[in-house]
């Protein structure tokens, strides 16, 4: 006997519902920016909502890029960027950005490492 039929679309939640209709982050965060949960983030994650709690749990004890976070929680990059920007403003995440003073060669090397990592996925 078969179990109940499951909707092949899964639980569909519109991206704008996750961000309460916002499409622009409160700060610009690069796709390769690395994030780590702060002690405050560990304490407040349970009260911050499901998506923010998932992000805090993912970044607790290990650094992840914005792109990796979006992939892990299965949301579009723009949605992850809004959530992560909120969390950094609230002191739940520490943001480690790449240096703006890097030259062309350093940026190309970084992009090649990101591309290599994506290919391994």
C-alpha cells in the first residue's frame, strides 16, 4: 500500500515572503564574503525565525561564503543576501570581506578558486 501522495513541488514559499517583501539588502555583501556566527547569534538564533536559525547553525563553528549559505538553505542568492545583511546588522554574524585594495591578479586568483570549488560540487 502506498503512502499519501506528495506534492512534487515540495513546500513552496515565495522568496519575498522570507524577506517580508524586501528585495534589497541593507548592506552590499559580496558573493564570496565569509560569514561566521557570533556568540550573540548563537543565543538569538532560536528566536529569529527558521531561515535565520538555519544560517546561524550553518555558520556556527565554520566559516561559509554567502553563496554557500544560499545553496545550503536552498534560497535564491538575493534572498540569502537580504537575510545575511540583516543578521550582520543585528550582530548575529561576523562578516569577513575580501580586501578592496586587492589588485586584478588577486581577484582573478580568488575567482578561479571559487570556480574550482563550484566545479567540485
